[in-house]
């Protein structure tokens, strides 16, 4: 009986001790995490590819808030209340800066909610084409964007400036490698430069900078944000037939009904290509390989 009493008395004590130890460890971890986050720059960005750019340079010293989630369109998305709360704590905001509809519509609202937040224009130094916001779809442009990002992070957080400089060098090397791989895939190296631009049809004109860089011809179904007229649709079908094009590229964020109409008329298919995909380098390689396969 005495053993049983001792057992009953000691076991609850052990359980309590275990709980107390666990609680102490949990509190320590929580304190460490809070200290780590307190040392980070909070950075807002508009689109998912920017998250890769910022994190590749900022690393552990930066926490990124992406406002346009996967599957959402920059032309129609509006920030949620939760996102407005999050952005109120941001130190910097890296805007794409090339007439992205979301930024045109809501950036002033974001800055009103956080007047202390510094806005950095990532299109600085890039030659813009016809109010096409998709500057990031050329690695050559992204290198310039990343230089802007690194400079802004270094100014805001000079303690880790050397880290940002080093990470910029590493990521720039990766982007140069991506650019060379894309040239090889699309046969646009200096030794393989084709005399004619390779055409491809897209529903939404999101790949203009990509096309310019790699000697491609982007032919868009949508013009100025509008569906094609019956005449324009017929012309696109005739163009596709004349060029033996059987693939229509469509954005997953867009209602691309007209792309399906064209595909059916030419006996082809619709292939979804996301210009806003998170995994930037892999996404561009995938796009290039698909264009090569269908041409």
C-alpha cells in the first residue's frame, strides 16, 4: 500500500515537472523566434516571382509579404483586411513599377495605411514596352530588378549589407545561367540565331519581354484587355493555320474562352503557362521547352 501511495504521489509530480520543462522550452523557442523576427526587415511585394527575388537576396534577414496570391489576377485582385494589417508593419515595398494594374489601383491605399513604408520601384533602369507590366519574364530585366532590391535592402539594413551584396552576386550568376539555358533551348545563341522570329499564340500578352529577349513573336488573342472581335478571331485562326501552330498558351488566372475556340478551330490544344508562378527559374525553362516542342 505504501508503494502504491508513493507511486500515486510521485507520478503526478513527474507529469507536472514534464509539463513545466516543456513549457519552459516552448517559451525559450518562442522568445528566440521573436528575437529573430524582430531583426528581420519586413518587405511587401506584389507578385510571387518577386518573393523569390527578394528572398534570394535577403535570405534570413528578410521576411516577405506577397499580396497577390497564387491563382489571382493582378488586374482584378484587391487586398484583404488581413493583408492590410500585415502591410502596416512593412519597412519596404518593392513595386514592380511597370503599370501593374494591382499597383495602379491599390498602392496608394497601402502607403496610406503605412506612411513610414518606403516604396521602391523595381522597374528602374528597364526599358518598358507598351505599358506591358510583365518585366520579370526576362532574366535580363530581373538582374536589374535584383540590383535595385539589394541596394534598397542595404540602405535599410546596413548591418547586413555584405550579405545582400554576396547573395546578389550568387543569384545574378544563377540568372545569367538561366538566360544562357533559355537561349540554347530556343536556339537563339549567337551561333544559332534564326533569321525569323518563332511565333507563338497566347491568350493574354504576358510574354512580350520573354519574346523580345529570345527572338520570338508573341501573338495575343486578347488586345488591350478585350476579347477579340469575330474578324480578329478569324484572322488569328488563319494565322495559326498558316504557321502550323496547334498550341494556344493561356494564363491560369484568366478566363480564356477564346483560346479554346481557336484551339478547336485549328485542331489544337490549350496549354496553361503561368507568368506569375513562384518558382521563377523552373517556370521559364518549362515555358521555353514547351515553345520548342510545339514549333
